[in-house]
């Protein structure tokens, strides 16, 4: 278990939102097998890009229209020339492959987690 953190000084600072994947493609320049993903977070945030190492459990065609959960207020990261603007959240399975987090009810894009 990681150290205890203060809710108002740590968790409240994270902007965690629901979004819908609108496009996904193989990221050929990435060091590890990955996808380039475009996500719609609704009118307030708009669309953002992310790189995700989720090729074991998902293929690009199956990702379109899928709801995900992401942190939208981390600084962008340059990954092999691609600016990844958000961090899609997932859980590692027993083989250390990522399984995406997603809401189990229909929610509007941009819905805030917290």
C-alpha cells in the first residue's frame, strides 16, 4: 500500500473525467506496443489525445465509442513525437497488461469523478 495522502491537498487536485474514445490507431513509433487515442470529453474540455499501452486486451476498432476514465490535468508528455495530453486510467491484470476503467452506467462526456 502507498502512503496515506491528504484528500484536499492531493485527490481534489486531480481532474478525473469520463470521456468517449472517438478514434484509435496503432502507434508505430512507440517503443512499446501502443495506440494513439482521441477522446471526447464534452464541450468544456473538448477532444484530447493520449497514448496507451493497451494492445493486449483491445484493438483499435473495438475502442471507438468506448467510455473511459482519464486524468485530464496532468501536463502533456511527448511520447515518440506524439503529445499525450491525458492519462487514461486502467488496472494491471495478473500478466501486467492494462484493463481500462470505465463507468458501468451511461454518463455524459466530461462527467467529473470525485
